[in-house]
């Protein structure tokens, strides 16, 4: 039996470690903060505690003064403070970390190609790889299902882009393994989806 505990708060030791990592350089007290100081700030968000409670994944974002954009990477830190935080992903846009229910994989959204896709990385060994190839929509949110094998996606569909289902029907190659459930209701007892009929 796998027990999943969802929390949005991290232990004090994790917050202290994250704050030490992300100390904001201050300008001399006589000058105060200037608008350009904003580019020196480092932000911590999306704290996600692993199911075993030993590790927290979080997003560390910085602002690039040259590009005027945020760059985000996923970092990991031990909840007992036994080791310093370490950078887990290396791309410039890796938000939304989510642990698999068994804690062996981390899913996240990344814009490594020209569109944001859901990526998966096994802990300990392996590289991140895209598990979606979305053409028409963008990922608004996602959650793991209790079986550790499926992820429920919430998408924003762009009607200006051709529907990939119609495109796939016209091609002779393998069809995508997609099931559309516009009115899906998932039971709270992890029993699966209610019958839509």
C-alpha cells in the first residue's frame, strides 16, 4: 500500500537551507534598493516534499538582466539539512516538479523544444525525457495517478492549431494512445473514473 501525503509547506530546516542558498545581495543601506537590484533576486517556489519525507524538490528562479526573462531550474534538498541544496535540472525553464507516488520519479514541465512538454526523470539514474508531444495545447497543470504509471494532464487548447487527432486519422502510421475525457470525474477513494454514460 502506498500512502501519499500532499503538503505545500516545507520543514523549517528546508526553508532555512533554501534561504541560505538564495541569499539576496543587498545594496548599501544609504542607497536602498534600486530597480536594477531586482535582477539580482533569486526566488524559491513550488516546494514539493517526496513521499518518503526525506527530500524536497523546489524551483529556483532568477532574472536575466540581458534577456529580461525568468530562468528556472529544479533543485533538491534533504529535509534534515544534512546536505546543501543541489541543482537537479539544467535547462532554463523547468517548473512544476511533481513526485511520483512511489518517489522514484520526478515529472516536470520543460520547454526544451519549441513547446512546453511534460518531462520525466528517474531519481538516481537516467536523463530527463519528454513523455508528451503536444502540438495543439499547452499544459496548465498535471497530477500523478496512484498507479505510478499515469499522469492526468489539464490542457489549454489552441483552436488556431490543427487538431492532432484529425491529423493522425489521416496518416497511416501508429495512432496516439490518447483518451479524451472532457467531463471526467475521478473518485476520491482512488477507485478510478466514474462511468461517463
